[in-house]
């Protein structure tokens, strides 16, 4: 069952469309083919799960665009939200 | 396809036929409301401003209120002033005359002499206006006359991947029919300015879009605030939106894919056709008000968490991609796009259905915000709502 949305093939996160419990599969379509990620934590509905590992400072992509950078390392299947992802602050971004 | 609207003497097209009672300032609001309450079918337009503001904010208040009165949905207006406030009779009448030739009357409580006499005189004027308004009949209008505000509030992630994408499809359809969708909410384009910059019809328009967003971000920085620390809101975050960039990229989806034909100031009258951008606020009510002042006859408003926001002058259509929200808060939501998530319907099918629904609303079908008499007013104040 499809329970995840990948907005763009280059995205590093997938949005879940139902509540996911630890150990459950998140299934999404990548160019028409089903792909699966095993959730490492509970993920509330419409929140994001990592489909790529990230080191602190790495750019995170959704909709094929930069939505911020990792402020903590995370692995595939981790919940990605305010605890490990931050905006590129206006005061700090490259002009 | 056509719709039936009201052709106004100033050339604007309306989809409602309001006779408006507007307080000139907050001090006369209670009396203005009494007048509106006594005349069936009249429309009370709340106004908390008009006095004790700095000159820039006073000008902004006048620009917005005069624009709302000039909106095609309004037949005529009575302004009820106190008498001693900053915005005097001539300020109102001259600002309105510059935008429209429709009937506008002004009385003041201090001049007429107290509450009872003002209410009695106001009721006479509004009853006469109402009688005249009832003579107006709907006539066939081309869909290219539709000016549609694009707005969101109480967003959750479904806004970005369902309702805003469906609305974007509807926006594209309206542009192709010669109509005018208007994107607003400049702070919620922060982080998406590079995308907007590529969507100008000309390089100049693209540059202006980019500069408008950058200027907004700088306003926050100048005020000692990093906007990316305060937006998304706590509710946005609880529902799964993490950063302003994520929110913004989802937000601008509702403008579809067509090029932007122009950039307007906050509340400026929209006088050209095609997809437009207005320099509005992140505070959705202040943004809706600027769209209506600019001439949008209706506003398509997406929400994931649900919001009752409405406007006295223009129907505000509530669209959600969150099916649970649509069911639980059904008395304030009009259109459900969640079938795009489950795959039951395509974005194209839902975009076409939404356009058909918008045409029904143009023809007179009321939306939930109208059924519930919801009318909110906030006007941007020296960036405080920016």
C-alpha cells in the first residue's frame, strides 16, 4: 500500500500519508516503481521520513528544492523535523 | 463558459450586490453596526482604524477601505464617521472618487447629534441604497472578468502537496481563459524567490518578484527578527511543516505554472489581466483584505488545519487537502481535494471541478464563510502584520 509521497526524484525526504509506527514500511513511488523505507521511529501523518542519510550541515531536498539543512546527523528511516532540520536563516545565508 | 455578474457603472464586475455600512473609525463602529442591523440584507464592514495612526498607516487604511468599497461586489456605501477623527469625510470621499463613481454617502455622529439620530438618518440612507441595489440584475459576463485571490492559512503539509497544487491547476485554467488569479503573502514566498524570479513574463517582472520577496525578508531583519525563526507557526510545525522554505515552496504551488504578468503593491487596484502577484502579508486576514481592496471578487483559500476566515465583501472559498479536517470542521470548509492524495481523482480532474465550483460561487452560490456571516478585517500596519 502506498503510504508515502515523493514529490521529486531528487528529494532526500518522503512525506507519509498515514501515521507510521516504528518498524513499519513506508512505501512510495519513484518513477512509477514502488520503493520502501523501514521507519526507525514513529512518524506522524504528513511528517517527513529520511530516504537518504544526512550529516550535520547537509542540504535537505523536498519538491526538488532546498528546504533547509541538517542540524544533526540522521539515517534512512528517521523522522525529519525541527529536531534535525533547520531553515537556512536569513541572517546567515549567502547573499 | 460564462457567469452571471453585476456590471458596475465604473466598469468593474461584481458577483455580489452589497450595500455596505462602514464605520469611519473604531469610535463609530457600534453606531454603524446598529444601522446595518436595522436594514435587512445590508453588509457591515468592520473597521478598527482611521484615527491615531502615523501618516503612512493612515494612507494604508484609506487605500484598503476605499479599495474594498470600489470592489465590484459593492453596489453602494454609507460611511459613518465620528467627526473628529484623522480620516475626515473628504479624505474618504476623495479617495473613493479616485477609484469608483458608485454611490457613497457620509454622515458623522457629532454632526448629526448622537446615537439615535445618527442611526435614524443612517437607516434612511441605507434603506434607499438597498432599494436601488435591488434594481440591479445579473448579466452574462465572460470568465475573463474573474479576478480570483489565491490565499492560504492554517496550512499543514497537505496544503503543499494537494490543495495548493489543485488550486494551481485551477489558476492555470483561469489564466488560459483570460482571467486574473492573484498570488499574495510575500513572506510566504521567502525561500521560493528564486523560483518566482524565473516565472516573470519578462525578465523585469521576474526581477521585481525577486526584489519584492527580498525586501520583505530585509524588513524583518531590520526589525531585529529572522523571519525564518518565527514562521512556520506552531500549528504548521505540529502538522509536519518544518521550515519556511518548505512552507513557501508549497505555498506558491497555488499560483500554478503560468508566467506572472505583473506585481502590485499591497491593496493596489488590479487593472490588467493574467496571473498577478500582490505584495501581501503572511497574516492571512490582512492579505485577504488587500486582495479584496485590489478588486478580487472572490478568494480561493487553502487550509490544512481549518480556519473560518471570511470577508464581508468577497466570498472566501475554503479548500482543504486534509480529509479529516474536511469532515471534522465541515461547517467552515467548501471543497475537499484529498482525492488527489489517494489517487481517486487526478489533479486535472480536481482542478476542473474547482473551477466549476468557483463559477457557481460567481453565479451566487454562497460559501460557508458567507453562510456563517464571518467577516474579518486586519490592515497591515508599518510591517507589524508583515
